[in-house]
C-alpha cells in the first residue's frame, strides 16, 4: 500500500516485432504493462502511473502520471513500432516527469522494459543509476527480448547503482511459451517491495501458480486463521494416513516378492506395484469424489485387491508345487510368506479403516465453512502430497527389491 | 572552553535557546542522498545532546558530498540562527544554502535556484558556532530546506546536529492544497435570481 508515482518506459523499437514471445514481443509487453497499471492503481487508490515510449521518433511521454486507468490503457493503443530504443534519454525524461508529479508525497519509481540491445556502456548506466539513487527514485527493469553480450550485466549494474535498501529490482525473462505477464506476476515488480502483494497481485499469483503464493495452503493465516488451521490439521492427518498406507504397501510388496522368487517374481512385483499405484491413484481420485462415490470406489478397490491377491496366490501356488519338490528352504519360505499374506489381508482391512478415515477427513473438509474440497488449489496440493508419498513408496519398494534379490 | 555567546555557558543554559527542534514535524523530515534512509531524524535533538551520536547521524552516499535536508514545522516559526555540527576529517559541510516554504526541492532545483540565504561554514565539531540569519527573511517559516553542496574534502558529508534558534508562533501557514475545480460545469449549480423566473431553461 505504498504511495507511489510510477513511470513506465515502453520499448517500441524494431526488435519488438519478433515473435519469440507470444504473440509478439510488443504485444507481450503491452499485456504486462496493462497488468502492472492495474496492480499499481489497485494497491493504493492514490497511486499514479504514467507511460512513455523510448523508441520511435524519440522519447515521447504518452500520459503523465495519472490514477485514471482508462486513460493509461487508451494511450497504449495505436503505438507504432520502429526506431531504436534510447535508454538513457528515456530514464531521464521519466525522472523529469516524476519530478513534476502533483502529489509530492508519492515515492518515485521507474519501470523499464528493455527488449532491444543496449548501446550505452556500463559507466554511463552506472552514472545514471547513481543520479536516480541521489534523488531517491527507485528503478525496476524487465530484461527480455534480445540478449546480446553484456546486456544482462549492464542492466544488473544499473539496478545495483540505483538500489537503496532493496527498492529496485531486475527480472530477466527468457523466451518461453508462457506469457510475459505470467512470469512477471510472481516477481517483486508486481508484488511491491516485500509486502506480500495487494489483493490483485496475490489473487493473480494464486491463479497462476496454483495456490502457492508464498503462504501454506494458499490461504493467508492472517486473513483466515481458522481455515489455515483446519487445512494444516487435515494435511497432517492425511500425511499420517499416507505413511501408514505406505508402510503396509511396502510390507505387502516385500512379502509378495519373496513368494515369487523365480521369473514370476518380476510379474508379481509389477502387479504389486500396479496394485499399489492403483491404490494410490484410487486414493487420489477419492479426494475428488463425493462421499457416495467414495464408498462405491472403496468397494471396487477392495474387490480388485482381493482379486489381485487371489491371482497372485494362484501363481504362487503353481510355483510352490513346482519348486517345493526341489527346494525345501524355498518351501519353508513360501509357507511363511503365505502366513504373512494372511496377515496382510487383515492389514488390508486396517487399510480400509484408514480409507474410511480418509472419507472422515474429507467429510471434515466438507463441513468446514468456506472450504471447497473440489477447490483446484486444494486438489493440487493434496495430489502433490500423493505424488510425494508415491515416490516414497516406489523408493521403499526398490529398496525392498534390492534386499529381496540379495 | 570559549563560547561565542557573550556569557559563559556554565551560568546560562544554552539549550533553552535552541528550542525550535520541538516544533519540527519529525515524521515528515526527509533528506536526499542520505546513505541510510531515515537517519536524518537523528540530527534534530536538544542542544545538550548535540554531540551524542548514539542514535546515528546523517551521512551522505559514498563519493557524493551533497546533502539536502527538508524540515517541516508544526507551526510557523521565526528563525534567528542556525548551528550545524559536522564530522571530522573533512566530512563537515563547507557551505549551506537555505530555502523556505518550498515543497519537493531536489538537487537540480537546489542548484539552480537562488537561496534565501547562504553561508560559508567552518568546521564546528563542538557545536559552538552559530550562523545568524537575515531575520526579516525568516519570518513565518512553514518549512525549511537546507542544501549542503560541498564539504572539506572528505569522501562523504557527515552531520551530527542541526540546531535552530528562534521563536515559534502559534499560526500555521495556509497552504492551498490540490483544489479540484469543476471538471464539467453544472448549470443547476449556478442558478441566479434572474433564471428562476425566466422562460429560457438551460439543461
């Protein structure tokens, strides 16, 4: 909510015709500028923003600092691309425009979009930077487009010369399929100097980054402490359940691998893995379903698990009959593992208990005011948890496989 | 210890004279080219603490001895004299230029404008020197801007204390804030007695 007057320097030189940023460098720049103007004017209603172009026939101020967003957006239309960017003149004119701002209480800030090569040397840029720092003007630079030798270093030197207490930033944006504005949303250029962002910026960041805007669970503990607490509790419960499930699955995998020590062992392992992953995937899907569907799925899951169990047991029976005759040790091991698989089926029921727990947890989530279990950010987060536990499981299986092979 | 006042300091409490610091609006004091943002506020304190640097002091950025200090007051004051305590080793300011009642001066303005008064300073490490003002020009001061363009050869300029002597009036200088006149005229706001009964009617 800092009171600021901002001048945005647009690069409308010939280099902006390039299409390496979609749809074109100039268009990507224009979109980013629209977003920045919106963010600035929203974060504090007394903020003013002005725009000038650095290329074309010369440095031209399109609109002096104003808080009227419509005026700013209108002046961005019909700009001609051409000429060469004059960085130093652009910055100096921006400084002059800021000097004559109406409200002297506003802090001064210049945002420069540098897309074309820079023909000035480092010394000149540093001198300009020092002059800005002396007059307490902050500078943000967006380095995109052309990246010839020395351009990033020159711009870094410029920002370092201006920087006073972390008020100036530089962002290097390489060409990528994602839009320039999306990349900028999460940078301090948008979010302001470490305030955590205005509502606009934070909401946009949340939408773009899937809820991880710097806070746990995408919810600000200051804004909604009960929700944050409830989400944290449910995450811990989920984690405990995942660990228990992972442990059971790993044991299961170990037992079933011991049982099928011959060629079929790999089949079993594959099947157990398939069973485990299907269990995990099913759990994953569970999160997204309502309680009714969850119960149905649980049933189907139990049935499929029993089915898999029986087929594996059949295979192992076949193996047992073949191998027992030859290897009494193997027979003993098979016997033991059969007993343990019996135990496993009981653990299976424990697992289903935990699954019910899961539905209990999701019912908790349902009952919490304001929590939508189908919230994409929540889903993503829980899915990532699943993914983590999946990789944990895979690791455990690999370890137990190695142990089994030895 | 000699004092430039015409009495010995042990008898007379000098700090009572340098009382204008209580009328300074400290929250709005600002400086340009200070190395540490906000350090300018430590420079305004009672006279007996003028050599106390425990709360920091005002220093300019490396290699650049210029300083610009903006001092707003809570009520209009009359300034009789100014005292500046600088640092040792050439870091004391050598010149001082004063502007009154002007908002938002920056370095280019300060260098081009004619000051209300300017002084050549001497090194004043004990804070006993004071510089008198042309009193008639310093009546009704709402804010004071001090520009220190140069120092005695040091890399930076350091200022430990700025003292102001004078009187405070209880008046507040009337500043015309941003006034929004009519953006589009509304004739109904401008009815005159003649219009009230006429047949013609302006929409």
